[in-house]
C-alpha cells in the first residue's frame, strides 16, 4: 500500500501531456533537468572549496 508503480507513473505522464501539450512538456523537462544539474554542480563546488563562499 502506498507504493507508486509504473502504471501510476504512466497515468500521471499521460495527464500532464494532455494538459500541457508535447512542446511545453518538453520545455518543462529541460528546465527541470538544467535546474537539477545546476543544483548538483553548486553543491559539488561548495564541497570542493568551502572558503570560496561569498
């Protein structure tokens, strides 16, 4: 109980596709990916040199 499986994920993606459309959904995915990438790189940068904080 409470587990999210592949069928539930596919249903959510299908609803999002219907609401936003394919082009806007691709843009949202790209923006989310870039945000995660920037967040990870900032965390990694802070761990490498903690004295560079401004």
